[in-house]
C-alpha cells in the first residue's frame, strides 16, 4: 500500500510497531495521558472478565445455564429506570428453540 504524500505505508506501520513494542502498555499510557492524548489499553478476551470499568457498570451478568452450568454473558448496555432489561433465561444451545 502506498500513500502519495508519505510513501509506502507499511514502513510506517513497521516502525510504529517496533517503537511501541520497545516499552510496555503502562509506559505508553502514562506518556500519552501526560500529553493529553486520548488512549486506552486494548484488552484480550481473557482480560475483559477482570476489567474494573466493565465490573463497575455491570456489563457482565452471571447466569446458571441448565446444561452448561455457570456462564457469564454481556448484558444490554441500555438501561431504563422504569423498565429494567433483565435476561430471564440464557440463550438456547445452538440449534435449539
């Protein structure tokens, strides 16, 4: 891929990746926040279950599935004060009704 103003873009991506990988996530978050650059870490799927923000807003909901046991699902991000959105039961298994 080529950007007419700046040449091949793959070199920029390569140099950016090389620079960022030289330090850990915490280093870059501190630096970018000090410079008032909006930023956040990119979580892996496994990290989401322990994310403090997701816990604080109650986005994850624990359910007891009849055949799968304890599961965690993502709740609706929409909240209504008069009409709460609550999952009465977990989704059916694939192919179920």
